[in-house]
C-alpha cells in the first residue's frame, strides 16, 4: 500500500538516481577536503548528511516561515482590494467606472489560475525555480508603483490587477514545489501554517490600507504598499529555496497529466471548485448585511476580520488532522460545520451579536478547507502513481480560482432573482436569503468526496 512517506521517499530516491555520481566522482570522497553535494553536482545518498533535516531543524522552519510570510503578503494584499474598490468608486479619476471590480478579480484570479503554469515552468527550468519568488515580489512592487500613476480603470486592471496577479503567483507557488522536500510527515501541518498566513494578513491589511487611503490618497498608498511589500519580504526570500541541490537535468517524467482524467481527481476537484463557489460569498456580503442591521463602518468590517482571524486556527488544525486521518474525515468535519453554521447561524442572525457568532463559527469550520489540498493531492497520487504531488496541488488552486471568479457574477444574478424579501423569517427574508442558501448548498457539494468514499468510488 502507498503511504505519504513512501511516495516522498521514492520521489526523493528518484532524484538521487538522476544525480548518481560516476566512479570517478566517487573517488573525490577520498580528498582531504571533500566537496559538498552542490560542488559535486550530485545528490547521492552519501551526501544526505550534508543536507538540512526533514520535518524539523532551523532551515526547515525558516523555509516554512518564509512561505507563510509570502503567502500573507500576496493574498492579504490582494484580498484587501475591496477597500480600494470602495475608494475608487467615489474618488476621481475612477468614480463612475463600471469595471473597477475587474481589478481585484484579475489580481486574485490570475494568482490562482496561473499556478499550474508556473509549476510547470519551474520544473522545466529548475535553475530559475529558486528565483521565482524574488522575481514575483519585484513584479508585485513594480506593478503597484506603476498603478500609482493610473489615469483610468484600464491602467489599474493592467497594473494592480494583471501584473500584480502574475507577480503574486510567481511569489507563492515555489512553496508548493519545495514543500515536499522540507516536510514529509508534517506536510499537511506545514501547508496549514502557510495558509494561515493569509488569514493573519486578512485581519491586519484592510484597516491599514483604509487609513492610508484616507490620509494620503491612492497614489501614495500604492507606493507605500510597494515599499512595504519589498521590505517585509526581502529578509525571507533567501530562505524560500529548495532543500535539494538544483538539478542540472529536466525531469520531464514529473509532468504526467493523466491524473486529470482520473475519477478520483475529478471527484475531489468537483467538491473543491463548487465549495469555492460559495465560500467567498459571506466575506463579500457580510459587511453589507451588517450595515443593513444598523452597524457602522467599523462594526460591519469587523465581520470579515473575525472570519479571517478564526480561519487561521482552522487552517493549522485542518492541516494537522490531514497528517493523521484520511482527508475525507477532515472534509466531513469542515462540511458539516460549514453547512450547519451557514443555514442556522447566518440564516437566523438578525442581530449583530448573533452575526459575530456566525462569523467565528464559519471561519473555524469552513476556513480550513484549503488545508485539505495536501491530503487530496496524496490521495489522487495514490490512484495515479506516475503523477507528481507538486503538479497535482496547483490544479486544486486552479479549481478554487474558478470558484472565486465565478462567485461574483453568480451572487449578483442571485440577488436580482431573490423573491424571498419580506416573505421569510430571519436572514432569509432580508434580501440576502438566496446567498445563505447558495453558500450552504455549495458547502454540501464540497463534501462529495465523503460520499464517494463510502460508495467506493475513490
């Protein structure tokens, strides 16, 4: 039977074989000052002692810290675009423009959807993989500086949207490729800690950006943001690197995409994509719903902050559980919790205290779904032994990106078609009831893999 340790061990040994030294190079070990693995251009098992420790040690934790910081900077800033959108919609030269929301959609959508392409690029050009995150941060910073000179929404879309999304994707995806080298037994926990980074920045960035916009306007805010992103990321970029010496050969065998047609992948991806379709709706509309209950700007924005904060704990816990239990067990917990909290928590939250309770419950129960990707990827790899987990993983990001992009237009269409206002109790009759149902229903479909396992489909 396949196990996670077995998979990563075999992948690691396969890498060693690619760099197995010749008899001539072996003789170098008799030199009074033996060359390192890197100097010999080899990853032989005799050099394993020269490599940093797996699943622990200062180097592994520094890599994990760097990954979490970059995750926080990319997604925390992109996720705070709603603050910019509110500002742009009422200030020159962008007020009255209809496509302001496209800026945020491009930033987050490209960062999600381009992940498979970036992973393939790093595998095909391994010597550049080490520098992808550095290049990405530079692109992000330059895009914000250029955006500060924007005169229309098209300029914002190209800079703060498209360019930032490309840079963000380059900045965070090396974590996916390098993580299996650093963490094997604690792989799920490691990814959970990384995903938690975006939850922390999701709490911190919005109020800071809102204050900067009020004090300095969008031009200086974008320039200050660019400088802050660079200064915060620079100390960690050195540690965002692979554990193994860089390969001199391209491992084309890693690019096996046949898993895309396998039913195990399709079932997990179905749940992942549909769950994302509804997952983002509360964070988009909770502030608006809170204002409809009479809350001021601060109290209404606190709803999203609570979801982001509690999702930090959910991400770490879900990753921890994925290392110890089958991934469908963790998905079941998340699904049941999300469904109950949405239908009963949000569905009947007609006061601010009740709404805050829902926000905390939703973040704790639904916020850890992304941390199950490592478990999904390993289960998909079991059914497709030639597939590479590092290649499977970004396709889960891709699926979530589809759900993220589609959720905006879907929610607008649902709100226009809502006929429940004044005809139902609780939130269901306030005009937001259709969003409650959509969020809960997509959460149910997110657990399709649980049912599939019981039916022996996966």
